[in-house]
């Protein structure tokens, strides 16, 4: 397994042998296929961080369900900020790895 990207709270791995991805959360590691990873990215993109700071989300919590409701996560504002940066970085590294592999 290769580390794709690491942030303060999360780490993503790419496993070429199993053709999947692993995301390590603070208390749990989950396995995702590529389509599930894309769906997760979409869920993260839909998190409205402005609502955390303008009073619309006074508790500062976001809830996400992954992999057909197999996994349920609750993230605080700091984790949401990190999660957005983490997903962007993970997909950037995935694209970079793809470009490097195709150029060889």
C-alpha cells in the first residue's frame, strides 16, 4: 500500500494489489472502491463551511454516511476544514501518480 496523502486527522492509501483505497480516520480505517471514493469526494464538497461560521450551524457538526450506510461519521468544524483539504490533496496526488505512470 502506498500513502497518497496525509493531513492532520486523515491518511489515504492506494492499494494496487486490491485495486482500492483506504482512508484512515482517527478511530477507524475504511476500504473504498474508486466509485465510493468519488462519492465520498462529492459528499465532502457539499459541506458548507460558511454555515459553521455564520450561525446557521451553531453546533459545528457534519454527519456523513459512506459505502451504502456501512459507515457513519460525525466531524467537527476543524475536522471538516481538514477533510476538505485532505480530499483535494488525495485526488491531486492520484492525478499526479496517473500522469507519472502514463509518461513512463
